[in-house]
C-alpha cells in the first residue's frame, strides 16, 4: 500500500482544547496529512464494541498550521476500526478505568490487523512510574507503598524526598518533603487516600535545577537531542505544564548508557514512541501513553520527529 492511501485514526483529547503552540499530536497529524494520509478523528468515548468487532464514531479531520484555525472536522459516522491502517492512541493520562477500557477496545482492532501506536498490551502493562523500576540500575532510590509507616521510614532514610501519585501527569500531585519533614503526614494522607492507594517516593535529585530531560525514542532509536525542562523559580517540577522552560540539549554519554539499558525491553514490547524522563544520572519515568516535547525539540533543532515516527509506521505496514 502506498503511503498516500493510508488511513490514520487518532484517539485524543478534544482537539479544540489543545495547546496549539506545543501539542505533539498536532505535529504527528500535520506530518501524516503532508504525506497524503486520510485522517480520522476520535475521542475516547467514541470507541465501542459490537458483536466482538471494534467500531468508532469517526469524523474526517483536516489540520492546518494556523493558530487561529488549526482543524476542520467533518460529519461523524460509525465505522469498523478495521477500515483504518493505524491508530495513534494519544489520550493523555490519567490512566484510569475509562482509559484502560478504551485500550481494551483498541485491542480488538489490533487483533483485526490495525496497527495501534503504542501497542495495547504495552499500554496496559507499562505504568509510566513503575515501568522504570524494571531497570533499578538506572533509577534513584525509589519506594512504592501505601502505608504511612513505610513511607515515613523511606523519608527518614533519605531525608529529602519527592512523593507523587502513580497515575499523574504534567507534574500534578508532586510534593517535595525536605529533611525537616514538614507536612509529611498531610501529604501521605492526601496522596494515599489514608493508606488505600499506592504512591511513589523517590530520593530528591538536586540536579532538577538543571532540568528534567525528556529523551524521545522512536521505534527504539533515540532522537539525538533531548529537552531539558527547567523549573521556574521556586519550583521543584520541570514539567512544561507546571511552568517549566524547555531547552534542547544533546544527549550525554550517561543518557546513551541509560538508553542502552532500556532499549531491549522497549523493542521487545513493540513500543514505537517512548519518552524517558531523566534527572541527572537517573531515569525517573518511562512515558508510553502520550509522550510530548516533539514541537519544542523540532523548533529548536530543526528535526522532524513525527516524520521519523511515520517512517516507522510505514515500515511496520509494508
């Protein structure tokens, strides 16, 4: 099949609400349209299953490079998802029950031959906080627990600790508790829902002042530039959604060593688009649901990361 005949579906948050200047999904859609792909728009609630076959309420999509008018949508129609060649699952976390159910529905389309990016099994298996813990040699001291006494003991051991939920994104719900332990009880109580929910505690990495670097892997291969997301004054979170400033930088030797540690498993799981978060010498997260930072790196380095992803898609479909 020639690339101009490909039908690409995207499952995403409402396109009307995206941040036009930095949205990674838009970069993917522009690149696909420029290659002649036919675009089909879906939101999570548009997916459904009928007699064991995956369907969706799809709308024809045209995208524009215009900050005042970046898309047009056609009339919706319910269609079998097997009519699509590839689906980009770009719904942002949280990975809640609705997200998980949508991924299960995409799994039916996958079994009918549709390429889903990223694969549904990997989306279900790879919690973005926990996945990194399969590579302890790459991570700072980390604990996952719900018990107050266990979390307090970790803080007592390490003195300076970040507490965060396992299902957050964009820096939401992240707390920095220093050696004095101020408000630690309230933070643990809030995040764990009084001991009912597992959370993550990580030793605080002071290198965050130099940035929390996003490193993108496309079909297992690293983009040669990362994006250091540098916290704003008074912040410990570098996330762009939390006010961080993005500065592209070349990968270091340590970055490349970290990549080598995770590459075999990423390739084994068929993950086509992955974002590693690195602070100092350590991976803190491996993002597989809806990695971002393409636009910032492309703008600063002249890369075409979405094009690399579509090259990989076309290789899979060849």
